[in-house]
C-alpha cells in the first residue's frame, strides 16, 4: 500500500480504521484464550474459579502447606520478645532506635 499518494484526511481515516481493527482483533484473541482456558479447566474437571484461586495461592516455587511463604525471624527485641523482624523490608522502629542508640544489630540476632 502506497501511503505517499494519500491525503491527510485519508491517512487519518485509515489510522482510525486500523485502531478499530486492532481493538476487534485483540478482543477476538482474548475471547479465544478464554475459551481455551475454559476447555482446559473442564477437561480436568476443575471449576475455573478454583483453578485460578489455586494458582494464586501457590506463589513462588510452588510451596504449599503450613508456613509456606513465611520467612524465619532473624531479629528479636530482648526487651519485648513479641517484637520480631525477619530482616526484610524496612527496619521496624524498635530496630532503628536500637541501632541509633549505638547498639549492634548482631545483639538482636536470633
């Protein structure tokens, strides 16, 4: 298709037609994928909502059972043992205060 001979108005019309065609094809592809997923779920005898929920629960590495996905406590406040920290994420206020007080983080290590 030679676009160089088309007027600006024709190019804009073509652009709009392309946008509409792309939306329609994307919709068709999503519908096709949805039908394939439904067919797979039916073939294994699992309701789709259960299949999707099970996929969300397994998380990284496919761990399952009690404690799956939990991280061991690495630090504990000696003054209040209910205050614990895994060492991941932001330091809790009590850890920050401990370190700012000139105390070693190693003394909190479990």
